[in-house]
């Protein structure tokens, strides 16, 4: 497709949902990547950061939305903002520090200055916020019209900050659907209270020469790739002190949300009082006792409520683990052949320091560029990207047929389908289905399936014949 502008019909042919195959071009093609920035990253809801990273007035941190540099700020009145990191005068970045506290962002090019709510100021340190405003602009420049660009919508969801450039995008909760119950299991405190998480220490950032879609389709529930982690499993890095991590996840099922593009591995809903957490920190008795007390208290106080728990991917580029390790990773695109990963580690804000310290050490051992498990994944994605670039390689599609046609609607999570007992590729196919719909340029009524399309391709489900035998 190089050198040619792709149209909707071409994109529709790249992901063959009924047959469970997808062109390698979607992972390597420059023209498709440029379209992704507009149709996906220019419209979808993207995670920007966590409120705990900007706790005080005038705090800020740099983040990203697609390839755009943005600033997450808390203004002097305590309100949160997400602002494009680009001066309105000549486009220079007004913020070049990862985080900090400031009353003003002053452009180093021509000294236009902005407050932490994005407003172009009248004065800065005795100088006009726009140098020469009176003498050279003759007071004709309307500074209210020339503040920093703000996102179209922003939402603080249980401490995580989400934003979109599209004013017509649906509310975040509608965009997440019932998949938000799994996100809640990562963000809510271990006692079950709403929110209560904080980012532990900071954010790990690193770059890998792979396409950004490899990671979310891996974290959406690619259980079969556990073979890559065999050496890690044998090393028994789990803090439980017994068993291997590839044996502890029994009871997980694969679920997908075909109309939203989300999915992952999780448990069926059950009463809180029936939930058994198990001892996952056997090597650390104090930590194990702390979590045992928290969960026992939760079972009593939350009796009668429903327990939801799972891990997975929120379309397009945010993935999370709800438990061990408790973490969020955002896959930022840096062109079709490079991804910048940002991994956030979460812990209850009121957890004792010895718990936070134990978790910090375990998280670093497990995840991130130095983590034993993450290194395996990064190697796979790097070589898969590299091996898919060639003229011959591009002629042969990727196969997503594992479990094809065996998914079933699941009422426990409205809008979801049960894809199977972990080993399935249908949640990955669901992600690619959503990718295709966005890339074809569907409007939001069509994307949220309020307006039918004649070319709509339904996700292949199992026939209506008896399914319990298959289970």
C-alpha cells in the first residue's frame, strides 16, 4: 500500500472476520499508520495518567495521546486539565520537563506564557504574557482566543485520567461498557472501596522496534503465548513461594466485547462472600497477613454485592492487570515500527510502607524492560514486526482461527461473549474487528451501533445448538 492512499474498501479487506485472518500490512504499513493517528488516536478515549501524579495545585506531568505531546495539569483551583504541549504562536513545546510544579509555562521561542489551566496570561514576571502585545500587536490580539489547545473531553475515572480529541465521542463509561467492571477491579482498593489506588514511585518508559498493536492484542488474552515464559515459570518468581505462575490462573475464562473492541481473561461474576483470594504472598508473611485481613474484611462489608475481576485491553492502547502484578501499561505509537511503552504500577494509597516496598520489588522483577516476563514479550514483538516487513512476508496473513465460531453471548457481562477456556484467539480478533471499524471512518452512531450499516460484519458466534457439552 505504500504510495497509495487507502480507502475504506481496502481496509475492510485487511481483516477478514468470518475467516479469522488479518493482513500483515496492518502491523507494518506507513500509510495505514498515518490513518491510525487520525481515525483511532484522534477519536478514541486514551489514558493520559493518574491523578496521584499531580496532587498539588500547579503540578504538571508530560504525557502522550498518539504522537501528540500533552500536559496533564492541576490548576491553582485544583481542577485537572489535559493540554496540547505546543505554543499557539509557532508551535514550540512550552513544557520540556517530565513533571514538576510551576505557575507558568513560558515558550522558550518567543516567550508567550500560559497558566496551568492553559490560559494565555496578561503578565509574567513583570513582562507581558505576549511580548509586544501593547506596542507591536497594538492590543488587538485576543488572548482569550489563543490559550493552549485543550482536549475535547476529559474524564477522571477512579483516579485514572482519560481524554479524547473528539467532541462527539460517547461518554467514557459508554465507551467502556461493562468491561469497566474489570478496570474497576484494578482501580478500586483491595477492600472494595471505590478508587483508592495511587501510582507507586513513577512510570517506567522504554521503546521497542515493534508495531503498537502487538502489545494490546497480546494483553487482551493471548494465553497460548505462555510457552514463551517457560523459563520464568520454572524460575518460580511468584511471591507465593509455591507453584508456578502458569498454574495459578485456573478458573480464568476468555471474554471479549465484539461491539467495543475490549477483552481479556477474567472470572465469571460471583457474590463477594464466595470469593477466595488465596495466599499470593507466601514468601512475605507480613504482606500476606495484611492482604488476608483486607480481603476478609471486604467479604463481610461487601456481602451481597457482586465480585468482578479480570485483566485485559481497552481499545485501542491501554492494558491492565488487576492483581498480580497490579499495573496499567499504555502502548504509545512511534511510527509503524516502534512503540513507546509506559507502565504504571498501582497500590492502595493507604497501604503500609512495607507492603508498598515489597510490591515495588516484585513488580520490577516481573514487568518492565528489566522484568523477566516482559523481556520475553518484547523479544517476540520485535522479531514478529521485523519478519513481517518483507515483500514476500506481506503476502501471507496472520492466523486468528483458534476458537473461531465457538464464542457465545454471556449475560453476566452485558455486551460480552465468552470466548473459551483461556486458549483462544477470538478476543484478539475482536480487537482487530474494532480496528477495522474505526479505520473505515465510521461515525460514532455507527461505531456504537446505534445506526446500522449495510456492510456490517457480525462477529462469528457458536450455533444455537447445545453448548454445555462443549464446556
